[in-house]
C-alpha cells in the first residue's frame, strides 16, 4: 500500500506538490529538488509531517 505525502518548499514553506511513497520500510523523509512557482526557482522540497 502506498502513502500519500505532501512536499513543502524549504525556502517559502508553501505546499506545492503531492506524491506517494511506499509505506513499509521507509524510515527517512523524502527530499527532492523541485521547481517552486512562488519562489520562481529550483528549491529543496521536503516531506511534511
């Protein structure tokens, strides 16, 4: 079963993206470089709580 997660921009803290990840065996939080439309540049997006 996959778990739905929200990605938050680390610069402006806006919630920009939703994705899924494997629920079992995942202990660390997902971090991806994504484009933030509010900042207008590529920033680090982290998984929210």
